């Protein structure tokens, strides 16, 4: 009976110590996983001149599709509770669609996005806890590149002419975050987070129209982390 009690006690202490100092001051945490970016789009009307095939820009809006990419991140524990986190990811490719008066146009373009974010985080519970929820607030620079218009966009804006090109403005935005880590061993942990970037940008067409869009993407990340 005493041996059994000793075994149970040792097992509990061993499990508890999985998290020992895993997220203490001075620690570096690295993770790899996947991130989904899902824009929650609110589109303004496109400006003049009118599109050729509908004769107006009233109600001419756009929508933006989501994407999932390999991702990761690097975290530095400044204290046992405060940390600085920098996510990394492959570029996200988003398809642009017509909406409103252009709802039947299908895909009108595409763009790649590479968000650069630095988070300040507060981690709850103690440094040796197995489960540590955290809150973060970050500054994001959303960098857009490789914009391309589709044949449908050219047919609407400049039929029979040169292909219509587009550009999307890169912008700064705030990003609040909610997440948690779950320690598996003294070196490995699971990390999951949800964030939302409050981002408004402008898309400009080579034919003279512009459109302001609130993207406000929801960002869901899941990764396997390691302490070093």
C-alpha cells in the first residue's frame, strides 16, 4: 500500500513538473503549426467611373475569401507573466469576389498578404502550470503584394482593352488576441490562439475606380511549441 502511494505521488509530481519553468522569465518558446485567416468583410461602394456592363457603381461591392497556411512563432518570456510574441507564416493568398451588384461576377482578382505582428501578452497562472491562458494585444502591418485582376474584371471595366490591374494598400492595424498553452512535457507544449485584426484598406483599379473595404479578419492558429 505504501509503495502504491509512493508511486501515485511520484507520478503526480512528475506530471506537475512537466511544466516546471517551461514559461518562466528568460525562456524562449518556438512553435510550428497552421493558421487560418478568415476576412469578415464589410465593403463600401466602388467609386466612379461606372462599370461598362452594369452602367453604375452603386451597390458595387467586393468580398474576400480566406486561406490557411503553415505558420509558427517565437515568444520571449520577459517575466513569468509578461511575454513578447512574433508570429510567422507563409504568405496567405486571398481570392477577391464581386458582391452586391457584382454578386454574379465570380472571382475578380487575387492578392497575397503577409501580416507582420508583434504581440505583448499577459499569461495567467504560474510559470510551472500545465495550462496557461493568455491575453495579447498586437500591432500588425498587413503587407499586400502580387495583386492580380481576373478576366471577368477586365470584361467589366475595360472590355476589348488592356487587362485591368489592381493594387491593395498595405496598412497598420491593432490585433487583440486570446489563447492558451498546454504543457505536454518539460520541452513540448500545445499552443492555440484566436485573434482579430481591425483592418481597413483601399483597392485601386487601373481603370480609375477605388473601393474601401473593412477586412477585419478572424485569425485562428494552432501549433506545437518547444522551449529552448
